[in-house]
């Protein structure tokens, strides 16, 4: 069967540059959602971290929020995309491992964290795409 739109499958501007940009913005949106969810439920998430004192747990949640916003900002603008993609992939893998133990800290489904990890690893290999500050060498 012939493809109805064969020009979309070429390695031109659309498929080579635009798809990584869409993936990058999608992962950035997920991290913004996580940061906002953690910010709204800071005390609930901090109470889940029973292995440290309450003050230290609130501080740790604050650091997690800043890290999530930082990863989201870097991915959204396309700056240091490979570094942000590595951090996002590690965050997705860590969430898969610790989701059952800390359900409030990792509110998304396991499938969502799997997608975040896979998309982040693909961004590591494909680069930032269109509308980014990273330049391909």
C-alpha cells in the first residue's frame, strides 16, 4: 500500500527537526506538571519522607521542585538538551523504581514515567530539534 503523504516521510525539515522539538516540549510539560503538583502538595509529599526530619523533608521537596522546573526550562528552550535529557531519563527510571514506596512523590502512572524515560533517551540521541539553542555539530 502506498503512503498517502510520502513527502512527510522524507528526511527534510519537518521530520528531522520538528519531531525532537515536539518530544522535548512534551517532556518539559510533564516536568512542569510534576513540579506544580509537588508545589501544591508540599506538606503531603514531605510527610511521606519519613526517613529524615520534617524540616529536611520540606527542604528536599523544595529542591525536587527546583530541579523539575530547571529540567523543564532547559528542555522547553532547548538549552543543554542532552544534559537535561539525561537528568529526565534518570528521573523517569528512578520514579519507576520508587513509585510504590512513595506514591505522593511520583503521582503519574508507571507507563507515563516509562514514556518520559524513553523520550528522554531518544532526545539524548537525536538532539534538540527545531527552535532550540543547542546547535548540532
